[in-house]
């Protein structure tokens, strides 16, 4: 009986370690894949190189990485240089959502979906091939300049109402929040919540999660008792 319990505990521990390791590995693999999407590294004199030098960042392949101060958090991308990578299309840049500078110039990209930059609220400097339009249109940027084969999108604009009052773009009891070039979100104010922020008052955490937690504990106890009986009979 003791041997059965020991095997069960070992299996649970091994499963937990496997899940943690797999999650960590996948996150690392995603970031490595983006930073090494093409050969080479960030070149001296480029916008990302200058940013990285000023921020005392770490160059890893085509990325400039920075670690949050006084934390153990993993490095995050503040600059991404995918210029001259022979890219014909770009499908996913979400691992660089924290970047302030992204360079996609000198690539044969025909079309660029605006949704690629949804959530990129820190992005202030985007460099594109001259044939591409800045995401969100020129109205989403303070300055748009085409020079030679390159289109510079500089200074992402805040499309929301800057007066601090309720935004006309959002429903009543909500505020507009920037969410990338050409994008915004509506966030409920004060104690309002729910669909279109129509419900007032704090979210009933106990009423919602209390029964769920109780059910989970009850099921866990039943499973434990069942396994214990099986182990005893063996």
C-alpha cells in the first residue's frame, strides 16, 4: 500500500515538473524564434542599435532585450530589427509587443495587416518598405516620412479622448484606452463592469467562485477517497 502511494506522489511531482518545464521551454522557443527569424544580428548605426546602446540593452540576434529592474522577470524585447531579411510576408510579431522600435525595411513585403500591431502600445518608431502604409493610417502617427525605399512611422498617436472625460467612441461609463496604432479599448470606470459597462458594483467573486471552489474541493476529496480504497484493496 505504501508503495502505491509513493508511486502516485512521484507521478504527480513528475507531471508538475514536466508542465512547468514545457511552458518555460515554449516561451523561450518563441522568443528565440523571433529574434533569430533570419540570419545576422543588429547592425551598428541602425535605429535598433542606437536604441539598444542608449538603453544599455542586450543584443540577441535581431532583438534588443532588456531586463526589468529589481525583478527576476525574463528579458523582454524593446527593439526588433528584421530589415533586409528577404521576408515576403509577416505573420506574427506578438513576442515583440513591448518593442518601441521595429525595423521591417528592405524586405519584399507586399501587404502588412494592421492587426499585427494590435496591443503594441509602446511602439513609437516603425520602419517599413516604402510601398507599405503605416498601420492605422497616417492619422495614427505624429510623423510619416518616405525617404528612398523606406517609410518612417514616428510617434504613435493616442486616438482616445485626451480630456480625461468619457470617450465618445466608447459606451457610457467607460473610458477609451490606446491599444496600438489605430486601435483602442474601452475600459469600465469606477465600479461599473460587464457588457458595455452597464452593471454597477464590485464583481461578486465569492458568489461566482465560491461554489466552483467548493465543487472542486469536493471532487478532489472523492477522487482521493476512491484512490485510497483501491490502494487498500490491493
